């Protein structure tokens, strides 16, 4: 006999956690496969777990984002459940990392998408509090990968009052290896930057193949507060290692202030340095001549008339005068002026064109440089007797 929860027929158990079970189910209303998360039977008598599950139902339904696994349906009556899409070819990041570290480009791409989801939640005043590889789904998307963040069961509104937490429950909820140091003390009220720390741990694990701190829970929690993380492999760019180190800063004020900021810095760290293409300098020089070209040490002498006058450009001046006459003829042909005015305008325009040409190409006097024998023959002392 098939187990039924609401309109959903349970088909196969996919996974089990401390708070619930995830089943592949058939949606009888919409005739589709779905993933349904049920509150574990043993949790039905635990008021705290029931409240956390109800919170997940409520919060997950509020957030709609391309990198957050959407909630299609939920119920808090009877045996509470949450209905989500079934990602048939998806794999959680924890399973991927069982094979060791992944390429930096892939790691940064995954973190970038998770960061986008976290920023969207943080803008709504929510923090996830359990960012870790097993809560990150990766599915093929053509030549790329689509990444989805899920499991908001311990998500919590950000406390903006500045008051210290009343109990230690908030500080200990989550997975020890990914918990930010400020959640283990009472000096700082945790905020969205605790999620940034967790995401930095995920990035470290993707790049190194191991967590920065591992072992027994209490040893991990102690190390989070007292020890610096081990260095990342030397083959990684220094800039990328610096990005991760800043994300793992013990002090939230010294950490990246948003998940998106850290992801952008990680992408920039992998970007190749800009190198101008070969030959670009000559192209620029051709398109943008120097405003002050360098003069040669020995200028080529220019033939001049006596007194330093450069010969006039007679043909150009004559052409300008002829142009004025052509303009006058055009005015006559176009009917702009009559014949009586034409003979008056003709000499005026011809002379005007000639004057313009004279101004542009007429003789000009070059400045006389002392000591230049081609311009000032008297510039040199005469030889003695």
C-alpha cells in the first residue's frame, strides 16, 4: 500500500536527516514528480523541532530566487511537509567533494551562485545559519551548472536590535565545521556575516578538498575561535587565497561584508591580467599623433628668400580666388542674384577668395633664431683679420 501525504504519493526515500526525511513522491493533482520533505516521526513530539519545521515552511515560501530551491507547497497540519522540485540529475556539493577538491573556476562559479541566493535572503532580513555543501544542489545546465541553496530549517530573522542573545540555542544551531566564531560567544550578536563565514568555509573546502577545521565537534568549535585556518595549496593564486582568508576572519568587521562582495573578489582573483595586444602602441600612435612631436637634433635647412620669407603658394591662392568667382557664377545660375548684381559680386567674391587663400598659404616669416646662418647671416661673429 502506497503511503499518501495530502495529495502526494510517497514513492522512494531519498535522504534522512536529524529533523526529517526527503522522499520522491508523485503529485496527483499536477501529475508530476516532486521531492517532499516530511518532519521525522520521532520529531512529532518535539516542540522545538516542530517549530523549526514550521519556520522553514514559512520562510522558504517567502524567498523567490533563481538560486534558491523553490517551495511549491507546504502544510503544518498533521504530519508537516514541504514540497519542492525533484532535481533528477542534481547532485549535492557534499557528494561532489567526496572525490576531492574541484577546479578553482568551478568552485568560484558555485560560490557565486550561492552568494547571490544569500544576498537575496539577507536583504529580506533572513540568515540561513546552515550553509554547507550538503545544502547546495548542483545540476548540469548546458555547458554551465545551475546551483540551488536549500534547507532553511534553521533559518532565522536577523536581529538588528543589537541586544545579546538571550540563550545559547541560536549560537549552537548548525553544523560545527561551518559555524562562525561569533556564534560561539556572547560578545557579538550574529548577523548575516555569519553566513558569509560559512560560505568561505565552503569555498575553502572546494579549493583544498578538506575543511579548514575537522574532527570532534567540540574540538572544531574550539578551533573556530582560537586557531587560524591552515593555508590553502600553493598552486592557487595568491589573490584567491587572500579572498578566502578574509572570508574566514574571526572578527565580522574584518570579513567580507556580504556574500556577493566575497564572490566578486574571488572572480576577480581568477581573472587573467590585462595585456595590451601586440602592435596596439603603433595603432594608437597612428590614430592619435603626438601633440608635441620631438624635434630632430639637427633640423633640415629650408630654402628661404632673403630676410627669412618662405616662398608663397601661388597656385593655391589663385585657386581660392577662382573659387570665389565660381560662387558668384553659382548665385547667378541659381537665380539668387540677377545679372546686374552678378558683375558687382564677381570681383568682390574673387578678391575675397584670394584674400582667404593668401591668409592660408601666403608668404610667412619664420622666427629668426640667433646663430642660424640660413636665417640670420649676421648671427655669427665675423672671422678676425
